[in-house]
């Protein structure tokens, strides 16, 4: 019973880490996916690539953070 509980805890830890990596990315995509024309960044020439860069840096930064904490 204890072994099964420990395995389930490890699985839950990995799922929690994956969720905490993808939730901020989903939030950013949700904000910029709305049909508003009032977002000033939408009219910049390279805003699409800047947004992708921010999302990739955020993803890699969180992976590095979790690896340094020895959670991954």
C-alpha cells in the first residue's frame, strides 16, 4: 500500500509541475487570442515573434528552475 502511495505521489508531483509550466503559457495565449483591437502590442511589426520569444523563454526558464530545485 505504501509503495502504491509513493508512486502516486511521484505522478502527482510531475503532473503539478507540468501544469505550473503550461498554465502561464495558456494565460498569455488566452489574452492575445481575444478578439480585441485595443491591445497596443498587436499593431507592432514584430509583436508575434516577440510573444513567441517571451513564451519560449518563460517555458525554458521554468524548466531550468524546476531542474535546479531537483523537482524534475
